[in-house]
C-alpha cells in the first residue's frame, strides 16, 4: 500500500489541514475497473481544477452492485495500486456505498467532479455538495474511450479468432 491510500479519519485530518492552508480540494469518484486513456484525461482535468485531488474508488462489492456480478475485472487492491501510481492523484479512499454522498459529507471538498456523461440534476451527490456550499463541475467525456467500449472491443476481437 502507498501513503496516498487512506482511511477516512486520516483523510479527513489531511484535508482539514490542506483547507486551513488555503488549498482547493477537488473530489471525484468511480469504479476505474479497467484503466484507460479516458480515465487519465479525466483525472488530469479534474486535478487541474484545484490544489489536491481526492479520488474515491468503488470497492469490489459496490462495483458488482453497479456494474453486474461479472465485474470488476480488476480487484480493488490492484485498482488502488494503479491509481496511486498516477501523479495527478493526491489521495485515494475506497468506499462501498452506491454513491459518494457519505464521503462528501465528511470531507466537504470545494469542487466535486463527474464526467460529462452525467447531468447535475441526475447526480445523487448534488444535493449533498450544494448543502455545504460546494461546486459541481462536469468534465467533457473522451468520446469512445470508456470501459464499456473497451470491453466490447475485447469481446469482438475474441469472437474474430
């Protein structure tokens, strides 16, 4: 494990100190099951919006609930390890809930980021973010670069053999 991967209490203390130092905290979350260029571009853009980027990663159990019983393809420990190796990610936390509302309530980042495939009015976290005065930013998705598209491509190439 790396120092970037934190439990909630430690992360809350770290974020509190960063905010007191005047830093802008950006928060995003997701499954990040099969890491691809769309993820990298998204995380770079998210990180550019503030001083520190917190990335909350869905646990294996929550990925199964969200994506189906055959997912994730990559176990949570390996997903965390790969994401921790990315320079634009400052902090990682694993979470098991269906959405990030609880974490947002605890951490209260100034900016909450989601991909452009979402609409603010459909985000379960929107009310939570607005309740503490946070801002939501939607980042334009990288067309054609998604885990779903990658899975389709792998399946098609397998069928062509």
